[in-house]
C-alpha cells in the first residue's frame, strides 16, 4: 500500500507515515535534550571527588553552596564518583588455614661484605621469603646462593620455622640457578614433603584448581617485597649495611621485620588479627649476618607512613614520605558560636568539623534576610564570658547544652530566658552541620601567635583568635601560610588546608578583660593582609588528640 493511501486512511500526514515506517518502535513524544542545572557545578564536584572520592553528596552540596534540589545533585555525584574511586585492593581468593604458601627470592638493594675485602651483589646473596595465604605469616632467610641445594635447604628451614607443611607451595622456578630448575628436583623435594608444587599463575597458564581463586597468588610477592624494601631503605635510597653480629638483631633486621608483618594488628581483618599474630615466627638468619638499615640523624623529622586496608586477603602497602611539621598543643571546640570555648584532650572530627563545634548560634533581631545574622562578640563582647558545656561530653551532637552566665546561673541554651538576657528579639537556632563563617576547621600555630605579638608589641593568647587546633610548628614565624593547598595528617584526621583566615573585629576583643585593642587588627591588616591562621576542611574523618604530630603529606 502506498504512503499516500495509508495517510488517507489514517487521516495523518504523509511525513508522519514515512517516519513511522522508518522507525523500529512506536512513535513516542520526546522533549529535546537540555542541560542540567548541575552542569555548572560539575567541575567543582569533580575537584572535590578527586580530593576525596568518598565525600558524601550532602557535604559536596555544602562545599559548593548548592541551593537546589539535593536529588539531582546526588544523582550526578553517583554518576561521577566511580571514576575517582581507587581500585578495590581486596583479593577475591579465599584461602583456608594451611592451604597455600608462596616462596620467592628477594634481592635487597644493598651490597653485602663477606670478609677479606670481598663484596657480594644482591643477586649473589639473595633472601628467600615465604608467606602464607591465610594468616600472611612471613619468614625471610639470607641464603648463600641460588643453587638448588641452597634453595631446598632454605625451604626446609622456613617450613621448620612454620611448624607445618602447607598443602600447596607456590614457587617461580625461573629464579633457581640449577640444571633442571623447573621439573624433577623441586618436584621430588615437594613429594617428600607431601605438598603440591605449583608455578605462579599467569593469564597464559591459568587452569582450574581447588587452590586457585580469582586473584593471582603472585600478588603476595609484590606486597612482601615492598614491605621488606621499605623496611631497609625507608627513604627510598639504596644505602644499607650488614652486621655480622646476629646475637642482638637491630630493629630493622629480617627477624624483626618478619615478626611485624603484616603492618598493624588487624591488617588481615578483625577475624584474622589474632590468627596472624599467632602465626608469626622468628627468623633464623644464615651465617652471612643480618641486614641493618642505614639511617641518618638528618631524617629524624621524617616519618615513613604505611596505609593499609582491612579485610581477609586485602592487604595493600602504599608508601609515602611524610614530613612532621609540628605537634598539637591545644584542641578547642565552641559549642555556641561566639561564646567561650572548652579545651579538649581529644575529639572526633567529621565532615562537619569537631563533634559539637559551633552547633548553636544566636540571631540578632531584624536580620531575617541578612547573610550574617549572628550575634557575636563584635556586638556583645560579654559573650566571651558565657561558658557552654555538654551534659554528655562523649556524645556532644546529641547532648543537652547548658550555658553558665557571667552571673553564675546555668541555663539551657534553648531557654528563652537566656535569649532575653542577650538582647531584645534575640533567638537561638541549631544546625547539626555547624554554623561556620567559612570552613569547619581552623588552625593557628604558636609561632604565628608570637610573630603577631612581636608586630603588635603585646602578648597575645590563642583564645582571642578562637582556633580549633593550636599547633607548635618549630621556630619560623607564620609557617601555616606554606601549608595552603596541602593535606595534613593529624592523628586519625586528614585535613586539607584550603585558605588563609581573613580576620575581623572579633580579634580586637581581649577574651579575659573584654577591652578592645584596635592595634591588633591594624597590625594584621598592615603586615599580614588582614589574614592570620588558616581554614581547612576534612579529607578523611578521624580522631585528634592533644600531642598528636602534624604531618605534611607529599
């Protein structure tokens, strides 16, 4: 039937008939594609996800100042997040106790003196390693050569230290230096030990086996080698020495390193932590001495950091050199904005700052549409003498908040009598995410405090500047200026230093005498461009305690 006839019968246009014939599905109205309201903020969202891939969508909304529906933002964040999440390091292989162990040769990056002026290169004096699949028990042994006799003797000594024979022994025969490294001789030894000998899996020789899971057993090799290499050369160098006296091993010899593997008590997961600790055994070094790391006093301020993930078979070692730049000397939170703070021994830090910090604030009368409606020390200096506290300090976000007034009475922060005492029309609000001027964390160093005191010609106390973290950072003045844009690790917290702190009239008020001293703000404006201290945001939540070192990530 021609198109014209169909159009006449259906009483539609011929173009409609042609479009229907050309289409593979029934006609359906579709609006032309348009951009989303999230498109304008996508670049900023990507920057935040790059800095912290696990940042919740609600925190991202707060950081970018999102005022539209959270649903469309959450959908875009869920769409972008997988591109920034790190690869899952967890092995999918499930090993049973006693099931599998892997042996490899490690060549330490040191030259070993063997006496009479002779030196052996790493390939001439290798270290034989063995690690089990279930408990990650590690043993290491310095052997005289790579010949089959020395290898088999090393196997026997390591298995003796283990106290049991694994059902499967993984060994890369290519490391051996014998006439028949990959066939009869290792197989005969394993038959005597009643264990199954297998080569490391690759994509070309993968085959069904009750001992082979999704992950390659050879992954253990890289983890062990990274651990041993970083234990002997923690600053990435190749220096080292050999000590012939094995009676009192140094902290970084093979025995101590093997006993500390895996790093952390729960590196194999909570259920395996005890099993891993019970499975560790001492290493018996061979007759060529014990390897000892060479460290200099110049690197005392540098810490070798290890980050590991938990879960069975999920150990990952990532090495970084982190510089210790200071130490936390005071930790303070302010339950009510512009009121007195309380000094803490330790506190949990979330995406929204210290737990319980600045969750309450008082609003001035007639400030409904103001961008800064808060009643602060600028308007009422006596607020610095109102002392709030939590009735349940361990649960500050859910605790009742009481305020002791300068007259000595104690009122609930939501009591109308307290608001009436602060002024006509004043009312209180609470925000669980905190009521911050700019960012949820503020940091100040004692060196900056002393430097400003020198410029202003007076003694200053940290309470005037109301920081969350007071840090002692050495001898140089204003050291935190150099940290802007960097990430600090403070205890269990990772904090990004986002910007310098722009100061206002609050710093002119002495928190003890309540007298104003405009010279303080003038000195900051004249010498410091009106900026003192730094603001920061949470990259990884964690606990901070007074005395924690402050480390600058590379």
